[in-house]
């Protein structure tokens, strides 16, 4: 209901939501995107003069906004998994493994993103492991990525 009210206050905006959200939120959306497609879609909309409501993940929204200066109203929600990652914890691990590459999803807080060597979707992070010269990787995401194959 709060999201519906928020959207109704801005009827001139295109509603773009991240795929990892409820069906009720997706039902309000003009576009549903993944972390891999979000930047491309927002760039397209921005280049076509669209003003955007972004939901539900504020970190991914702010990351996209840092890459392009789209007119985005960002809903104040976050992924509970990525919200748990703190820059201090990543820094401690980096000190223990100084030669490691840091890989994070763009849904991470900006302080964590600032420490990353690679920021991207799960597919991008998996591809980075295959292409980077590092032998050690610090991966700030949910455990499921370790079970992916390519």
C-alpha cells in the first residue's frame, strides 16, 4: 500500500523494479529488471527522457544513479543479505588477503562497492573469477554463488 501511494504521487514517472521483489510490487511496474539488465534499461529510459521510480533496492538504485545521472526517485528498501555486508568487515578480510580481488553485487552498500575490484551481476562475478589473474577472491554475496558453474 505504501508503494502504491508513493507511485500514485508521481504518475509522470516510469516504474522500474528489481526482479528480486514480490509479485505485488512487480504488478505495479512498467519494467522488471535484473542486476545484469538494470543499467541498460535505465540508460535507455533516461536517454528517452523518462523520469523513473526505482524499487525496491536503494543500493542498486544508487549504484545505477552513480553510473548515469538519470532522474530517479529511489524507494527506501534493501536486500537483507546485502545490507549485512559492511565495509569494515570487507577491509578486515582484505588485510588478511591483500592479493585477493573483491567481487560484489551492485545491491551492496556504497561503502562496500567502493572497495570492489568488480561490481556486477552473479554472471559477471562468475566470469570475473574465470578471467582475473587473482588466485583468491573475496565475494560479498549470498552463498548460492559458490554452487554456480560455467
